[in-house]
C-alpha cells in the first residue's frame, strides 16, 4: 500500500508541475494566414529543454487532459484514504493548503513581472532625453546637467568648471 501511495504522489506532483509549465508558456505568435485551412506552415525549430511557446489550442488541449488526469489521481488517492492511507492523506492536505495560500498571495512570477515592469519604467525615464530650453544668459553643466546662470564660471551644483 505504501508503494502505491508513493507512486500516486510522484505522478500527481509531475502532473501538477507539467500543468504549471504549460500554463506559464507564452502563446505562440505567428503570422499565419488562417483564412486558408490545410496549408503547411513551417517554423524555425530550435531544440531546447523546454518549449519557448505553445499554440493556444494545443495549450488548452494539454491542460484539459492534464487536469483530467490530476482529478483521476486525486479520486484514486481518496479511495486509498478510505482504506487507511496516511501518506496520501497528508500529501493531499498539504497540496490543498498550498493551493489555498497561492490563491491568497500574488504568485512569485507576478511579483517578478511587476518588478521588471517597474525597472523598465525607471530605465525608460532615465534613458529618455529631456529637452531643456535654456533662457538667454544660462548654460547647462555637461557633467550634472544643472542649469546655471551665465556669470557662473563653475557649476553651482557640482562645482565643475564651465565648458567653453
């Protein structure tokens, strides 16, 4: 009975990992004219350990099958619990607790994506040139960009000498 429980737990974990991997895959974007069905379309295939993108209809098909298998394994595990299977009962309780916690907190991936968006916004702000309109009698420091009055021979902000 213990080996059966361990096998179910391992299979459940692998299916949950596969579900998460497929869910997080970006949708394959192609410039395919879908108005003419039956045409063969070739994509440049780059072998890798994990696919970089997936067609939306393939994603939905795979997720449907995987979720069905997960549900079936959970039913089998629950039947084992009726016969006294403590390993499965403990595992599935922990799994449901993790799902509950994940629903209550933003995912790690969404936190990372939010951070990346903030950094990109800051970089754009810093990298974007700001157009300065100098009034007559002003000069802009080439070091710190502070706008100084013409009679200043050094920058008021950083003390660098005025460039001629």
